[in-house]
C-alpha cells in the first residue's frame, strides 16, 4: 500500500468481525512497529498481549469505569479530563455517569462494553526509567515522554492497515492504572500508555475527516499568517515550497468525508 494512502486511511476502527488474527500476524505487526522513532533509541515500550479470557473481561471492566464518566463529560460539552478545564462543571457532569452506564446496560452495548471480544488486545507500557521527559519539572501537565512510545503504537496501526486489519489506540484504562498493573503483574516503574485493539474491521475507513493545514499551521508566530497551498515570499517560502503540491491535494480531502477516526 502506498504510504500516503495508508496515512490518509488509517482511522480509528472499533467494530471488528469475529475473525481471529493469527499469532504470526501479530508478531509481524510488532516486528514492524519496533522501528518507530523514539528518544535515544531506548525503545522504552513493553507490550502485553492479553489473551486469557478472565483477564480480558477484567480489563474491560476497568475500561468501563472510565468510559461512562467520559461520556458524561463529553455530553456536557467538556473535553474529558482536559488539563485545563472547569473542574466544577466536570464534577457535576461525572455525577451523571451512572445514567450512561444504565443506558448501556439496557442496550446491545458498543466497543467499550464488548472490549473483551476484540480479537487482539495489546497493552502498551512505558518504562519510566528510559523516557527522557524534558518537561518533567515544568509547572504544567507533562507530555513529552509519550513521544517515545506513541509513535510505536501508531506504527503498529499502520502495519495492521497493510495487513487489511484495523484498530484503535485507546487510553481509557489508564484512568485506573494501578488496577491494570495488578491485573497484568506490571512493575511500578512502568506506566500504562495505552490499549491497542486490533482485528478485521467491519468497515475499513476510506476517507477521514480532518481540518485542513491552514487551520493549524502558521508561519513564524502562533498568530502569524496561515500556511496556505502555494504560499510564497520570504516568510513562507522555505516552509511552503516543498509542500505546495501535496497541500493542493490535501486541503479538500482533509475537510471532507464521512468516516470518523
């Protein structure tokens, strides 16, 4: 598969067929993912493939404890657990989480309720001793360490796409990290980074909806001129000249399409 096509069509997949994924395919995905860029080539990731039925069900239950508060906050117009948010509104929204749990129990359930049935569940861990978290001591939420782990998870998804599979990187279980650690016997020096769910998609995303480049890229300053297709001039020539041809193709497609990812 062409690289650009893979990048444009590897969306989040949460609906899978019952078709099992062979061990050798999972091995190939991880074998490809290990070449992801990472700080100092320390490769701080560790992966636990959860196959035991009881552990999968327990992981699902841990996931659901964060899922319903997430839905309640999103329903209230909040970004769930945003580092900068209205904590009072957040608290009031979370009080309604039980209503979402009751609604889910009365229906067929979705991805979260059937997480244990996903063909492949990979828990991605990060060795905190091997992450160069240069923002560790800043007076804000720390973010940088993930740059040495999440590219690995993304590379696994890209490799899955090339195999005709799909998946999603989800962090909901991290909300109750200690429980995940106990469930899987994870040492304290490891953080739970994500759960990667994989399988044969019921529907493979073909076109993803994303904002165009000019909505998030500017030149020289945060509030500088927007980077536009074919931009020229001293301030924008170096950044735009190499990307102008590709930008012409991406402007419309990035803003259209029906699939969520």
